[in-house]
C-alpha cells in the first residue's frame, strides 16, 4: 500500500537443538567452512575442507592477503531460510583473530536469526564472545577479537523473515597487542579506553590504570561511553565483566558515570571473563583542585560540573539529585516534604513533581475524593464506574474495562468503540475488537542499532530517520520537517507556500553530504485554514511530495499520536535540527539533537504570559541552556514510548530567543491536530 504523506516540522530452532546440531557437522542443514588466516605457513594447519555447499565457497585462504572476507549465503540479496552455517578460523599460536562486519543486516529478533561468535572451535556458550542480530550502521560496527588463536562463527536462520545478511572481514593480529592495556597515567588530563575500543574488548583480559596527579589535587573520571553488558548479570553485583573504581564494581550500560578520587591517586581496574564481551568504555580523566572543583560552576556529588543557574531549579541536572538537595527555596518555589524545591506553579497540577507527592497532597480535594482535570472534587467512587462524572472524562481515563464511556482521554477505535487506557495505540496489545489500535504502527522505529554516547550532541547516521531538511530556492537549509509517510511532510504554516520553491532532503546527517540522501520536489502544500499569523496558533502545514520516498536504514516515518495520547509533564523527549547552536548564530552543518522535558500546561501558560493555546505545548528547561533555535522550525519533538515506538508530540513553532531562562520552546501540539491530519491525508 502506498502511503501518501511525509510529515515534517512543521519456526525457529530451539537453542539446545542448535547447539547439538553444531556439535554434529553431519546433520547441519546448511554449511560448515574452515578458514586459515593469512600471514602464516599453510602447512602448519589442516587443509581447509568444505563440508557442505550451502555457504559460499569463493573464499580461499592466501598468505599474500592481509584481510580475508566471507559472507552469509545469498549475500547481498537475501539469506535462505533455515540456514545453519559455521566457520572455524585458526591462527598461529602467538596470534589472535580479529573479525569485523562492514555490513550487518539480520532480522531484528535474536530468537529467530542470529550470528554467534565463540572464543573456541565449538559452540560452547561458556566461551561465547557475543550473539548479535539486527542492523548495524557504519558508526556502530560489530568488531570482535579472540583471546587466543581460534574462533568459531555460526549463523542460524529460521523460516520467516529474510534480510541481506552480512559481509565479514578477518585477519590475524599479534596476541601481545590484544592483551596490552593499563599503565600509569601522570598527565593532568587524558583519555583511556577498554582494550581495542571501539571494537569489542577481548575475553579473559585484566587491566589496571593508575592515575596520578600532583599533590594537593584530586582525580575526576568521566565516562563518555560505558557499555559492559553481559546476559544474565545483576548490575548491582557485576560478577563477570566490570570496571572497578575505589572498591565499587560497575557494569551494564550507563547513560552517565562520573567519579572523583579521595586523593591524588586513583586506580581503575577492568576485568573481562572468558565469555561475552561488549564495546567497553571510553573515559576522560583530569586533575582538579578540591577547594574549587568546578570553577564558576556547581559541583555535583557525582563529579559532574553544571551551570550554577541549574542549582535548585526543580530539575535533576546532576543525575544524582545533588543539585536539588540542601536548597533554600525561593519565594517563587514550593518546599517539598523531601527537601526539594519546585516552582510554585507546579503545585496541584495533577503531576507528582516532588517525587513524594507532597506538591499534590495539599490540594482542595480530600483523601476520599477524586479531583477532575478542571479541579472539581468528586467522591472517589465515581472513578471507573462506567459513567463520565468529570466534564473532561478524567475519572474514566484509565479504566481498561470501560468501553462505553468516551471522553477526550479515550482512544477511539474505528468501529466506534472507546478504549479507556493511556496510550493504547501501538503498544503491542490489541485493545480494540477491530484491532484498529494496532493497525497503523509501521512507524517510529530506527533500523540501525546505535551507540549511546554520553553528552554527545551530534546526531549519528540513522539516529533520527524521520528528520527532513527543507531547502528554499538557492538559500539552502531553512527549516526542518518530519516523515509521516512515503509521500507527505509538514512545515510551519508561516513559511512560503509556493511548492515550486522548496526541496526536501531525507536521510541527511550532514548538509554537505548527499550519500544516501533522497531529494524530492513538492506537489502541493496543504495549509491549515485556521492558522493565525499573529499568535502562531494552528502552526502546521502538510507537504505532498511529487515522488514517494523509498524507506531505508536512514529514512523512516515517525508515529503520529492519537488525539488521546498523553505526553506527561517531565517526560524527556528529543528535538533535532540543523538550526543555530546559539541565539543569533549560524546554522550548523551537522544534525544536532537535544534532550528536553515536557513542561506542564499551567507553567507553560505562566512563563509565556498566556500566549499559548490548547494547540501548543512547552518543552525545554525553565533554567534555559537547551532549546530549539533559528533553523529548527518545523522539526519534530520525538518521544520514546515503552512500546518501543517513537511518537511525535510536537513541531518546533516559536519561542522568545533561544534557551533563555523561563522562556522554553513552544511547539505545535499534534494531538490536537491529529483529526485534521487524517482528514487531509488519510493517515
């Protein structure tokens, strides 16, 4: 089915069975191949022997070549169903084996199709290096190294989805280079990483770094990437792979980790056992004066430095709440029972901003009453009684058993039935009898498996595949947009409406790179009839493309929320674009990303002095510092739901300056315009 609109701005093999089959080559359904790496005498190894012809047989070991290649069967078209392949690789005694996958596209469910890599010649899970599926971008390749001179790679597929497969390259590397790590770091600042980073660290490695700075100073370590994950490991114990600092072990995947020493010497230990490895870590260290750890900034207990303005502003900017403790609440702030300070405007707004509920305890309703969204108090027994007692229907909003009561919080099924469940659409649960709540969910996914970079603001390739760049005539990038289907986009209503003047660029990361980018002209611009050029109300337009887009790894639609979808205040979402990095600055050439928080409507209305309408929402930080800016208009405000889908909550619309204090960005609220979008596009 051909989609019409691109919206912008504006029977699988049991594992035990598989293992048994891999131990018995005679019953493998597909293929087994044995390879010897280059750079050593072939007479020292068994002659490569092809046991089955189902896997490609074009690879022959040669001592002249430094890098050898092999591919999955059927590559690059599609691998066959029910494939069972394994490749054994042997190297000389003093060498290890390095394997990388320049291209890797396997079904995104490792219970069906997967590649397993072992630090042995048999599929022994106690010596598995990793097991992977999915699709990996150039920025996050799969690269592994053995701890000795042997390695086994297996590939298993089921009877369903077929992808392109993989291309692999392997070579031998000196074993000494694999096991070399650690040492003494005596500079005032520097960087150290896990072995072979950003490739997977090898199994069975122990490293120790001793960081020593001048007397009177202390050491701060900040991990800019931390991924030491292993199946079945309790991250509170970290009994397998870990980083140990000051007697504490750390493992898993962390979005932030910063530590400070007790003296001028800090030891960092890294340990990997004989099974399962990961991408490891990259860390920055620096010497600092304990009397002034963060010059002109606030020092978090975690060791992170933040702007002083973020102290006691109601937001957890440090990550450990240390910036919100021991605060002297200002006259415009509310003192929570737990000692935190929150803006008075957040009190009684139906959002637990304090975390202990104290900002909502002293509201007008008694403990045995229910407070409607408009503040009216009703007896508690009105909730979920299959009757709409509150004017806004909030008393029936989350009652999954009630399908006869419809309110603004209800999801409307196509058969007219109502589902009173928060965010029912695309949550992988069929709530409607006609399944309409799960019918249009081919959206909001990112094909590539991406790294989590701590604090990085440059977007990775394929990280935001629905982002569009709109170019006006010969001026280059002017504003953003987002894909909602193969043939439609949206832009801010207040821009030029002549379709011939615009070009759209999808799949773009850098403005100066056109590889993989799809350029399209416009067929027409669908403007909103109620747009107000004075207030920016109804600030949305839809763009119909002359030629449909071809969805790919870097080009995908984002999900549009139903009119009942809830994006709660405090929710972290992402705004993206090529806009100016600061107020009055020049547009950037690299796609940028910024994490912002949904601000509740009461606060939004106050800080904008009543300028927002119900078609608008605020997002950002009241303390300033992070915001959309010139050139970001029309870009998406994307929010990740528990269902694993990305939904667009808003469109960058307007704001007073960029990232100013108490001047958050204002966005077009898509839930209020969902009906109009469907009417105009059918989406």
